[in-house]
C-alpha cells in the first residue's frame, strides 16, 4: 500500500492489466492519471458496443438480471478494491465462461497483438474471473475454468479466440 500512497484504495482490472504493456503506464493509471482518448480506442468501443448488443437467450437473460443486482463487480485484496466487468458471458447450464473482446485492424495485426496486447488481455480476463468467481457462486452458478479473449477487426470480423485459465489459488496472492 505504502508505495501507492494512502489515498488510492481502489482500481480497475483493465488498469492492473496495463502493467503487462508498460509498468509506468500502469502505475500512472493506477494513480488516477486519465488515459487519452484515441481514434483507435473509439473504433474499438464501437466494435465493443456492437458485440455487446447481441441478442441474449433466456438462460443468459436470467443470469444477466441476477448479475445486475451485484453491480458494480468488485473484490478486495490487500485493502485495495478491484473493480471490473467482463464484456460478455456464455452460460452452459449453470457454468459461466467470461469473455473479453479486443479489436485490431485485421489479420495482419494479430502478431503485434499477440506480442504486446495479449498479455494485458490475459491478465484482464483472469482478474475478471477472480472477481466474478464468488459472485457467481453466490448466485448458484459456477465459473468456467476457461475465460476467453475474442479478437475482432474494427469492422466486426471475428479473427481469433484465445483461452485462459484462472490464476491458480496458490499463486494469486503473489500476482496481485
Ligand atoms: Mn474489451
């Protein structure tokens, strides 16, 4: 705690995740410095909104209604509240897989994405899983051991799916 000062007692999963791109950027965002809005980010949020608007089936609607009451999703560690909400959920019976959307220009950007951004997305989805696990359990659901990062192009074309498993309990304290 001391390192970040007494004031900051909460952060967001996507802020923590930026550590894997640039530790300095991560620290500044953690301290409350606002990230700049860029054209790329705007294009990304258009894709995000479009993906988020997909029609939901009955099972999903039921879970989403239950989750709505639990918002904002948050879990505490070392006296710091970590907030985060995954982009989407997939429900199979009572098992829930979390999804995170990312967007890039196209297929040719995937090698860049895998080198610099996938590590952040991996951290992000794992933190979401850690946050949502007890909440889903409370609601009578089970978190899937797999979380997914789905990469789309800015014009909405599906490019690639990456699968991650949650950080092992025994490593988690060191990680956060
Ligand atoms: Mn996203």
